[in-house]
């Protein structure tokens, strides 16, 4: 496919699909040679595209929307893959380097890149958040949920509330065992997030209890009402997770964007900021809060608790949600 104009239009003129545009830009960069190099970079680019389309990714299909924050999120994702033993560190470094090379080929410059793949993987998963997360305003969340419901997206509206009110990941909200959670909320005044969790962190070996609030009760009730007949979660009995993501969640992202929410992950960060304020009485650092020397221990305990509630096993991760210590 011939490039349209000089990097004009979607994916800088290299095609409508991100998966197609990357290899095309690489071929354009390397000309008729270096077939092995082009193929290696293209294969690693596809891993990045797959992440972009996943529940943790930004859900975009246009390279013009990729910024440094998104690339750093991918670097943190690869860091987790290394820690979980899913990929080797050399593979992770190569993937990040190929994303840099492909982005440069697409853009025609090197303004948007991961500064140092090796250093990015060496970070303790903390791109320290510097911008306040979207979705902290509950009125905004209510509006988004209302619009989604009016457009026949009741299940995604329920996901929005579950993510904002419990800090669940997108996958966790979709696969949550709703009758069990409602029963725990009723009998124990707390719920244990176990379904759809990452890295095998489930069962009695990794309990993840969260105290129940009125908002959480409302979110669980809303999700149960949206749950298809015969199901215990938000998937219909004959519906696969993949199909639900493609046919239901992905189209709904446009509605989120229309109302100032760039993704579901922002809702986890909004939850974390709210919990930090509840636990410390201070604003989250990303919201302008400052931790004085006498508050250090309180800050540490809050970060430990939030790390647990979000399903992480490292306290340093929390800086990516609420900001670093000031």
C-alpha cells in the first residue's frame, strides 16, 4: 500500500490498522533490504499491538495517539512479564527496542520513545504518576454510566462502577463472581476479589479483601442487574471473553473518550487516590498532597494497603497510581 501524503492521516498514512502500519513503515524505512531485521521488528511490534488491544492497554488503533506515557505503560507491562517468568529480560528489551524503532519509522522522528529500554525494565514498576487520574469526580462517572446505559451498554456501565468503586481491573470486573461477592458483602461487609486476577493470584493463598461501602453495594447490584440470564458474571453463558471485548467493550471506549475518560485503568488510579485520602486524611500526592516527615509511616502503611487492594505484591507500584512521595 502506498503511503498517503507525507505522514498525513491515520497511522501517519501507513494504513488504517496499527498492526499493518508498523510493518509498512519499517519496509519504507529499510527499503528492499534487511528482510530479517524488518521481520524481527514487525513480530515484536505485533506483541505491542496485542497489548494495545488488551484490557490493560489503551485500546487504540492509531499510532498518532501513542504518547510516551503509553510506551512507559508498555514497558511496565513487560517488566511484569519478566518478573512472572513469562518472557526473558533479553526478549523484553528487544520488544521495547523494536517499538522504539517502529515508532520512529511511523513518525519520521524520535520524539516519542522509551528513553532507555534497559533502564525502563530496571525500574521498580513505577512511572511515577504526575497527572491526576481521570474519573475521580463521581458525577462524571454517573454521567458516563448513564450514557452507556442509554446506548444499550448496561454491562459496560456496570464495569465502570466496579472499576471505580472497587479498583478492579477490567478483566476482574467482567469475570467477577457476582453472587459470591454479594453474599460476602451481605454477610461479612467485605469482598474478596479473586476472579480474573493476574499471575495466578487467587484462592486462599492470595486473599484480596476490600471493605464494603455503599458505593460498592450499589456497583454489585448494578452489575447483577446487567448480568445476562443464567450467568454469574457479565458474560453470557455462551459468550467468550474475547468476543465480549471485541464486540461490546471496544465500541464503548468511544463513549468513555467522549466524556473525558481515556480508559478503564484510570478508574483504578482514581480508586487508589480516594483510598489514600481515606487512609491518611491527606490528598494523594498526584492531587497536590504533601507527605511531611511525621506522616511518612502513615504514607507507607496506606501504600501497602492500596497495593494489596489493587492486587499487587509490591508497594512501589502504587506510585504509578497516586504519585510519588513529596
